[in-house]
C-alpha cells in the first residue's frame, strides 16, 4: 500500500503562490514532499530557526530558512507565456506521457 503520490508540481518548476502571505509571488521549487503534499520554494515563506551552539557552530544563533507550502496554494507557471496554468498529462510524439499546459497546450519540460 506504499503508493507514491503524484503531484502537479515537480522540482525545478516555476510556480506562482495563489494564497497566503506570499500571494502573487513566483519562485522556483527546491524540493517536493509528496507524503505531506508540500513543496519548498526558493526565498518564499522564510522562517527563523534557532540553532543551539555546537562544535561546528560554537556561536549558535538564528538562521533564516524556507518552510514548505501546501501544493494546493501553488500553480505551475507556463514557460511559454509566463502565466499560471493547470497541468494535464498526454502522450508526446514518442508515446511517453508528459505534462502539458492546459492554457496553451504546449509540453512542460
């Protein structure tokens, strides 16, 4: 029963944030967490993480890092037009299933 979930977002996609504090901003996807339905975006949803002093970091301190955002709040940006679009799957010329933009019908890498 360990089926891998399929998401409409993949690593290195450019996405637009649809809701929340960062609504309207676009960013690149750094990592996707299919089990949690979340994605980590570059420079978006920054949080402060407190770090205890250690041998490698004797000072400790506070680090700014990205926190994951739920994929329902994200939409893939069409590379051809730069507009957010829904994503579908269809066979390309060689018969392999590939994602495509529902707005323009063009394949997404």
